[in-house]
C-alpha cells in the first residue's frame, strides 16, 4: 500500500506540475500576455500623472508625491544617471519604443523618465518590508495547501481502495489455503471495479476443476480395488496348480505387483479423505511420550531398534490422534528407507505450539527439492523405484494432516547428517472441529 500511495501522490504532483508548465508556455510564451500589456499602460499613465503634477506644481512636488506613493505601497525608488543605468535599459530608451518614457525589464521592475532625459528612475517591490514578506508567506502557504490537498486526497483514495482490496485479498488468501468456498463480496461497498466478479468467476472454475479432479481420483482409486482383488485371487488360485518354478515365480511377481497397486489405491483413497475440507477432526489431548513410544513399538522389530525417542513426559498435544499417528508414521517409514544406523524422534514445547522432529542419518534431501517435496506424486528420485521412494503420496498426506491442524511442516538438514522434518502443531480446542 505504501508503494501505491507514493506512486499515486507522485503521479498527481507530476500532473499538476505539467499542467502549470503547459499553462506557462501557452499563456506567457505562445500567446500575448495581456497582464503585461496592462502593466505597461498603467506605468505610462502613472508617469503622465507625475508629469501633470510637475507642470502644474513643480517637479519637487511631483517627486514628493512619487516618494509618498513608494512608501505607502512597500516599494523602493532608485535614481540613476542614464549613463549608469543597465545596458538593457539604456538600449531601450535610445531606440524605437512603444512607450517613450516608461519601461518594464525582464524582472518587471519599472523604469521611467520625468522631465530630464539624463535622469532615470527605477521602482521595484521592497522585499524586506513586512507587507511584502506577508504576501510572500501567503503565496508559500497557498503552495502548502495545494501539496497538503494532494496528500489528503491521495491518502483518502488509498484508504478507500485499500479497504476494498484488503477484503479481496482476504478472500484470495483463504482460497489459496484450501477454502474453495471462499468468494469475494460483490456489494457496492466492497467492489473494486469488476475485479470481484472476475475473481469469483475464476474461483468457481478452479473449484469445479479441483472438485472434478478429486472425484475422478477418488472414483478411480475406489474402482481399481475390485479388478485388483480379482487379479490377486486368480493369481493365488494359480499358485495352487501344478506349474513349473518359472511359472510360480511369474505368478508371485504378479501378486507382488497387484499388492503394490492395492497399496497405491489405498493411499489415493486416504489422500482424498484427508483432503476433504468438510471432514471432522476428533480433537483430544495426547501425552506425547507414551504416544510416540507406542507408535515406535509397533514397528517391525528390526526397524524399531533404529528409532530413538527423546521426548519429555510433560509434553501434551491436542489433535486428531489417528491423523497425527499417520503423519508421524509416514515420516518414520520415509526415514526407514534411507537410514543407515539411527533415527531420532524428538519433541519440544515452543510457547503454545509443539515441535516434533523426525531425523535420520541417511543421505538427506537436496535443497532444490525442499519446496516441492510435499507435492502429491513428487519424487526426488527420478527412477521412481517404489521400494525406496514409495508412491509420492506419503509426504503429501503428512502436509495435509498438519495443515488440517493449522500447523506447518518444514524439511531441513539433521545434525545426524540426513534429512530433518519439523512438525509445528498448535494447541487446538478439545472439542471436535470442522475445518
């Protein structure tokens, strides 16, 4: 908003300056300046009045009147011999001229002669007088009011627009965070031109596309289970037949592949279930040490020995027990694929949040993959070997679960040498929550 304000203020100020410059060129340079013509005529008339006084009452009385006029109008009077006058003035009075005895120079100072052609008088404003200073202050004050008016106008304009833009921004952020029912209000007090309608049109299209995509994924995953089961059943039936060892090996390979497909279908269905924003979180208090210890104890014996649990018995979190178990379980499964000797599962309190860390001593995850590692079906290993990388949904499910709890997940480098996943889970209400 600050940048918009500065640009708006600078734009208005530039427009005003250009307008004044155009006026100056048009009125004072291209067209005839009638103010100057009137000033020339007034100067000539003033000199004629002084000459009338001089002819009727003498030159001394005319000079007295002149000095009184000068004193009362906050001006100064200077007397020069014609030889001491500026070149511009001497040149004017020695050549052809419109007014024989009066002249205004470029600074609009008034020069004139009385009866003697060798004496010339100059009248100019007395800038040191209190009256002239007050006039100058009023002129400066006018510019202050103009600039102040620009400031107030641009501030009001930005405030007026920012209120409407902020409402639209809030709807945009909610939509980006997964609330696909979020729409910009279209009332007259919230409209930013047609931008609100355009946003809502875009949101409708994206929401329909995402809903259609989810339904398609869910339907495909659900419908795949039946043919996969049939293939498994028939393959297992064939295993009981009298076949060669090569044929038994091929059937075993088919069963293994169908089991992999079944696991992928289950992952897709679970992902679709967690992704639904209307699903309910069953919030409860969880004593973290016993919870994680129990989770690790249910790992295969050869895997459980690799995991070190380092959690204080005073840490309690609130969340959906089943979902959090799935999230941590997915991270442990991910770590077990790459671990060499040790996995560390730890936690700590951070104000109202609980931080849970899952670390391993494996090869780690390259930095260039950190921003996309939680995207569905993304794999840092281009070979897509399922034995080591899974289906690309495990970490996506973890992020969905943590997002549903209003938390955050980050990946980094562990002090053990491998990858480090950090879960930040805020304290939630103990009542069931819809998000």
